C-alpha cells in the first residue's frame, strides 16, 4: 500500500464518469439517428437481432471511448 496515492483513485473516478457520459451521449445520438425507437424495438417488440447489434455497437463504442479518454 505504499504506492497508493489518492490521485490515482481520483483519476480513475474522473475517467470512468467521463467515459460513461460520453457513452450515454453517443448512444442517445445513435438512437436519434435511427428511424425507429431502439428501446421500443428491443424491449417491447422483442427484436433480438437489433439487441445483438446494439450490444456489439455499444461494446465497440466503449472500447473507442476508453482508448481515447485514457490514452
């Protein structure tokens, strides 16, 4: 524990919050750009193919955001 600095924890929290906010904004933008409501299609209409596509897209966006924010 000699190498623990509060700054490391603060950096992790700030980068996490920043990444989550960027992801939410990006997801909202993608939702607005699609001609249908993603949430309604996935939850109410049980569109499994769209759910898989949105999940893969979300993972891809998260990887890009993590690389951009941290690197």
